[in-house]
C-alpha cells in the first residue's frame, strides 16, 4: 500500500504574492508535517468585489516567481484554467481526484476567512473533504472559531505563529503611490510588478 502523504493547498488571489503568504505556507508545512504546499491562484475569485483584480496570468507568474526557491512549494493552474467562479470546494474535490486516495489534504487560509467558512459555497461538504489550517491575521480573534458548529470546529486547526501584518491591498497602494515594497514581496515579484507596470506604476 502506498504511503499516505499530506498535501497543503494555499488558495488566494495572490495580487500580489507576498512574504506573509510564504511564511504561512512554510510554518504550516513544518507544523503539520506536510510533504508539499500547492499554491492555487484563483481564476475568478468570487469574494473579491471591492475592485479590479489583475489578470490571472500575471498573478500566476508572480506566484511562480515568488515560490521558485522552495522545493516543497508548487503552483497549480487548476483554478485559472477552470471556467466560472473559483470555489474552494470544487478545487479540493478536483485535487483529491488527481492526487488519489492516499493523500490527506490540508487547506491553508487566513483566520478571517476561516471565521466565515459557513458562508463558503457548499460549506457543508468541506469538513469531509479536507482539514483546514487557520492562519492568524491581525485584528481577528481565532478564539471565535469556537462559535462555529462542531462539524466545522473539528476540521479546523489553528496555526501557532506570529501574526504578519502584510496585505496585498497595502502593497498595491504603495506601488501606486511610488513607495517602496522591498521586503514585503520577494525580489523577483517586485521586479515583475515594475516591469509589467502593475498597480498603476
């Protein structure tokens, strides 16, 4: 019988990928003994309604560049190439079909998103499909996860790590204002943003 492996999925818009994403993925991999983490740029993120989202190919390229140095990180085009809204439940089902039965799936997401898991598309199916890792985010108390129904609480683990106060929104605003984003994103991602004139600069 094949050895069971543990795979992390880190979904997100990645507009752009930044250091907090990479730190959270590395911490999750070490804390939960994951064999690898698959970064999953959203094709059509259903939750992003506050403004325009960069083209999927730009976001995919930045994620690829930013994760290239870590041999345990991969980037998938699954959501980018699938038509329609990028729902996590569809992604997890598709990956389980690809990876096979001997894989334990861990979905890594911000604690703010985990607190809203009941509102996710087909949320009732999620606890049977994967385990969830809640990443601490400034301004959100993960003790509130205790208020979720038992089936969700049982499927969520909290990642014990320092909160990293970096946001993609702030990075985009900094670029637009001509301010530095050094050390907020990998060097290659910063170079890509500058070369392609993303975020108004």
